[in-house]
C-alpha cells in the first residue's frame, strides 16, 4: 500500500511540475506501434554474430528518466545471446519505438551494457552489480547512428568488445524524459527476455522477470543484432583471412619455389652419367 501511494505521489508531482506534459509524464510499461527499420548490412570485415531483428509491433519499456521526478519508474530490459567461440563485437543494432516526441535525439545519454549469465538471468542490473562491459554515449557521438525517426540505434564501436564463448545478456536504455520502448522480436532464441524495475512502481517485482510476465508481451525476444568477427575453425582460425594482395604474394612465392625445384632437378639430371 505504501509503495502504491509513493508511486502515485511521484506521478502527481511530475504532473504538477510539468502541466503541459501530462500525457508524457505518465510512464507505460509497454506499447503497440511500428518498430524501427532493420539495421544495415555489416561493415566490411565484419559478419553477423547474432541476429533477431524480425521485429513485432509491440515494445517494452527500457528507460532511465532524467532527474528524480519519475526515477521510480526507471525500468531496464535485457535479452540474451550466445558466443559460440571467441568473438569481437564491433557493432550493436537495437530496434525500438516511441509513443510521442523526438525519440532518442533528445536523450542526454544512451547506454549499452553486457552482463554474464547467472542461472538464466543477467548477473546484475543498471545501478546494481556492475556489468561485464558497458559504454554510455550522447546520441550525437560519431560511433552512434540513429535511424527511423530516432527510434532505433546502431553503435559502431571503435574499440571492439572481446568475449570468450558463453551466454551473455545485452541491456540497452536511453536517459531522457520521453519514453522509449525496445521492440520485441518474433524469434524464440534461448531464454525469454527480462525486465527489472527496482522501485516496484510497475508492480513487476524488484528482480528480473520475463517481459511476458511484467509487460504482457506475447513475444519471446527483443529485437537486436550483433556484428563482428569470430575465431572460426580451420587453418585460419583466430587469424584474418588473407586479402587478394596477400594471396597474390603467396602464389608468387609458391611459383618461385616450384620453378627453383624444376631448375635444380634438371641440373641434377644433366650431371648424372649415362
């Protein structure tokens, strides 16, 4: 009861502080709408490591509100992925939607975090246990590209994320007043995506809980894609595949070796007595 009264008081305070933004000041846990467009093809030298960009017309909140007026409604979403071998993540693409406003262009910061898997949930959360890797950037950073009316974002990393084989969780959220929603995906990969609202104001519990339980999502996953390089198998495992110029040098050296062998062999035959 006390928790509910506290949450109501937070909303009333925000409404009184911003009477022209009454609708925007009432947070939602989910929304139906059009997701941002699918991300572009990987950059040269990269490949798709993980792909679940078949977005549905439903999104779940993942949000850090600016200031303290609505901070009780901060909510974070996460979905898992697998690195089957050593990999370097060079790009992270996230698809989303907004109910109104200018989207993520108005954010003071965008946050990407990767957590290790802990018994089927992330081994931490924003503001709690520290992630394995994280980066926070303004939306106008050179590494950031906003797409589809600023509802989706591509992060092209200048310093790749190196991960050993294993299961991990990706968390993404903007810091801004307007709400952003992470689009769900129609895939069914690994575990159901999770949400956490530490203050309990959305009534989902202070621990990680599935997006189906917390937000009423019918989908299993969240829409995102990871690009980069993997160690692979075979003769070039853990190395870069030779370029065309490198292949040319390899064939040239082999040709010289073969020619030298033929010359030496011919000379040996000439010197042998009949």
